[in-house]
C-alpha cells in the first residue's frame, strides 16, 4: 500500500506533499482540542500495535501480498483525528527509518492512508456504529479504508504515467479488494477481542489501567518477534507495478538490521526498534499541548 519513490511524477508527488503538510497540521490541532489526556498511553500502544501488524504481510494472490493498514481500527479506538495523527507518525517513521514507502511520496502515502483512508474507515462506524448493524459497520469501515487508499494510490500512479492496461488495473483492484476484505475481518476481530477483554474499552475515558491495553502491547511484541517468521516475502500490489528508487539507505532498511546477520533475530530486533520509536513519538504527540 505504501508508494515507493520512483513511482510518482514530480508534479504529482510535489502537489501531494504540499497538500499533506497543512492537512496534517489542521488535524493535529483538532486532535489536541478533542483528545482526552487520560488516553495518551492508548496512543502509544495502539500506534505500536498497528506498526507491528503492518510488518506482517499475508498472501492475497499469486506472488502478491498485503498487510493490515489499521486506519479504521485506530479511528474506532482513538477517534478519527487522533487516528490520523498516529498513522501519520507510523507512515513517516516507516519511510525515514525502514525505507517502507518513499520520502518524496510521503505526502501521497499520508493522504491516502492516514487522512482520507482513516476518514473513509470511520464513516460507517460514525453512522451505524451504535445501531444493530454495528458489526457490519466495523467490518465495512475496515474494508472501505483500504479500498479508498488503494483507489487513490492507483489514481496517482495513473496520473504519473505508470502504464496499467485494463487487465492489469482490474487485477490490481481485485487484489486490493481481497486485502480490503481481510482488513475488515481483522478489524472486526480485533474490536471484538478487545471488548471481550474489557467491554467498555472503546468508550472508556481512562485507559491508563486497562487490562486490554496490556494485551494489545503484548500482541504487538509477539507480532514483531514471532509473526515475522510467518510473514510473506512477496511484494504488495503497488510494488509490482513499477521499479522503486531509494534516495538513501538506513541500518534498518526493509525491517532488517543487516549488521546482526541473517535470519529471525535481525528482523525481530528491527521490529522492536520500530515499536519503541512509534510508542515514544505517539506519547510525545499526545502530551504536547
């Protein structure tokens, strides 16, 4: 889902970067006005969990993988404004530290996933989340967030001159539809699991002593230390459409610490570094007034 550098034309990535910066600023100010201080720990833990989940790619078709985006899940647990800020922090850390997504394409990825994707994912829950169709709304929100982000990304690639014949475009949309269904199922399953542990988790104003919060933190650690063993190594649908160009290299490129050798440990160590970075940045964001 992350667009790497080398895919978007200069006018497209420049325009999206210029649009993303003020949009994030406006959303961050709204989040600061509406977010409860007692939920600051929730920012860090949910941000770390979504970062961990995004490391685990799953097969969605022959030679193609996908991963959880987590925009709808964050919106349901944090509110849409705070969710956008947290997902922006995740996408930025992924680009700058792990080279997952382009630096020049950062504005596009933030708009696609952290702003418009989150908004699209929250709308079904906003309208039907307190009705008898609540479960369907949660599922639909997760799926809609991915479909929205995917359609935006494909549109930006088309505007950038990436050649996509009708069959390629159709297959790409089909693969993203599979990812959307998986996202919806995971989002619904995660919300139901959290509410099974703590029935008032979604609406509880004070999350500092929440047992469910500890369960989410443990799940994040297990994902980056054990889940990497099961993750698919196939590229995602976006990466298959072009050739990526890295502007620079980092010690954590590709969620791997090459200096530690090969195998499970370098990937798990890189994941733990990422968890710490996301958790720390989210706490700083939440406590800044």
